């Protein structure tokens, strides 16, 4: 018997005796369902959206990008919301919007972070095992 079936049975038994236990069980059940939806669907989607926005804002001249339509080009100029790219051997220039960038194919090395001092432990959150 799984958790939801147990809650449902507890709710029906409480409904026979008093009725207030049934309401509490239903509220808890809906709370669990909302929490599951948040952690499985909403939170990862917002993280992905934030990561894509960061990638689009970090585009520089000379980067090789791929648009969401599949056009590959090299960035010539960057403005607030527009980017000009060169494509093909004959260097055709296209003006595109930043939201149309699908990926940045230019590989950059990440800046070095400070090393931890002796005795300092790495701080881990409760869901740090999911970040791998």
C-alpha cells in the first residue's frame, strides 16, 4: 500500500467517526501534491530559464552561436535586444533577436575560484545530491 492510499483510507475512516480528520487529510494530500509538482516541474523549469537568460546575456563578439531555427553564425555586433551574425562562406549578415539564440558553441574556461582553507568544509544543502 502506498502513501496516497494510506492517506485516502485514513480519510475515509476519519470521515466515519468525526469528519474533521477527513478535512485535514484532504488538505495534507493536496499540499503533498502541490509540493511534488513544484519540485518536479516548476523549479527545474525556472532554473533552466534562468540559465538560458544568463547564456544569452553573456554573448560576446566573436562567439559562434546557433539560433533556435538552426542557423549557425559568428557574432559581429551585440546591442540591447539585437545581435548581428555572419553566416556562410560569403559572409551574409543577419540581424536576430537575443531570445532567438539557442546555444553558444564557443568554449570558454571558467575563472578559477578561491581554494578552501584547511579545515573548512564544503557547505551542502538538503538537495545537493540532485545537483550532479
